[in-house]
C-alpha cells in the first residue's frame, strides 16, 4: 500500500479544495436560483435533502436568506472542519486496532454479526455497532484530533492566574490522560471503559464543550462508524512500524502512517 505521507495529504487537500470550489460554486448557484423553491414542508422532506439545500432552506425559513457567498463559505467550513479531523481519527483507529488484535477481533465479530450478508451498514446497523462506537470514543480519547482556545474575558481568572485577554488553549490530549480523571490505566487503549466505567462527560472533550462546541460531532461519530464498518467488513490493517503522535493542524501520526492492507478471508 502507498504510504500516506504529509506530502500525499497536502496534495489530496489541494485537489479536494479545487473540487469543492467548483462543485459548491455550481450547486450553490443552482440552489440560489430565484425561481427555485427548496422543499421544506416537514421532517420527511427535510430528510431527503442534501446539506446544501438544507442550509439554503433553513436560512429562508428564518427569514434571513443567505447570500451566495455566505452559503459557499458555510459549506466550505463544514467540509474543512470535518475532513482532516475525521481522516485523522480513522488513521488512529486503524493503527490502534492493528496493534491490539484481541480488540480488533471483537470489532470484526460485531461487524460480521450486525451486517450479516451486507457489505455496507444501514442506519439501523450503526446503532447496533456499540463496541465499534466505544472503540471510536477510546481512540478519540487517546488521540483527540483537535483542540480549542478562548480569549479570557474581562476580569477572568483561572487557577489564581489573571487571564483577561490571554489566549487559553484547551488540550484534550492532556486532559484525556490524567490518571485522577481516567484511572491508573489512562494511557491504555481500553474501549471497555466506555461500557464498564462511569464516564464523566466533562472529562471527555474531543469536540470541546459549551456554546461553541463542534457542530459536526454526532455526524462525525456516525460517519466514522459507517467508514470503519464498511472497510473492516473486507480488510484489516497492520502497521509497519510504531507511530507516535505529532501536533500539526490536527493531532496526526508523527511519521508516515504506513499500513499493510490485508483482505479478510
Ligand atoms: C473526529 C472528528 C471531529 C473532531 C475531533 C472535531 C473537533 C472540533 C473542535 C475541538 C472544535 C472547536 C470547538 C471550540 O472551539 O470549542 C470544532 C469546531 C467545529 N467543527 Fe468539528 N470536529 C470533528 C468533526 C467535524 C465534522 C464532521 C464537522 C462537519 C460536518 C465539523 C464541524 C465543525 C464546525 C462547523 C465547527 C465550528 C463551530 C463553531 O465555531 O461554532 N466537525 N470541531
């Protein structure tokens, strides 16, 4: 398998960027045509619409129709905020499963039994893939793709320090590995903790918390399950070497994430 290098990643992002430019431009222009009514008469119709039409429809419903340039930038933010983060998460899950074979075996058993003869999961399958869900959360705990930052408001203090106008970084990578929050095995990949232990939601912050938390967090978990169930139905991955995390725009594998892809028998 070709190694997924940083250069390769950059090349993909460049291609993706220009594809998005042309696709979103054409479709956004079409969705904004003056005589085009976007169906939005109830939940059933909404379910059938794509994200672009939903964005235009909801702004029409709220009485402040988006200008073309606003629709364009909303769609681009969704794609860019969701692409690298989810791709990084997928790399870490494949790496962790490839280095923890008993956990991988449990995941494969679950996927096979839930999907039966299907090669791709249905929406109902996704809720039944509970162990896979725990694996994704555990990978997000050990290798949270993103962090967040806030500027301290007027008079703000944090642990006795004056942080007014100071940029405060929130580092989930650190919070997620504190033994007093997660136990003595905080550094261990143990998906069972999500079903066995009482997890305090304030200790798990890969999507941040509060008013400006990640808009796509539920979508990211569904998307992750869909990708992993589809891929692991047919293939498994074996890392070629040990990989450590490196902080870039997201928390990426520090070296080329070389994996052997093996077709399942
Ligand atoms: C594993 C996947 C993902 C992770 C770890 C992640 C993490 C985050 C984090 C930490 C923030 C910053 C929140 C803050 O500053 O408090 C954020 C913001 C955001 N995310 Fe995600 N994200 C993921 C996937 C997605 C997906 C799939 C989408 C869209 C479909 C998305 C859309 C957004 C948007 C629009 C924001 C900005 C929210 C705002 O400023 O109000 N994210 N994400």
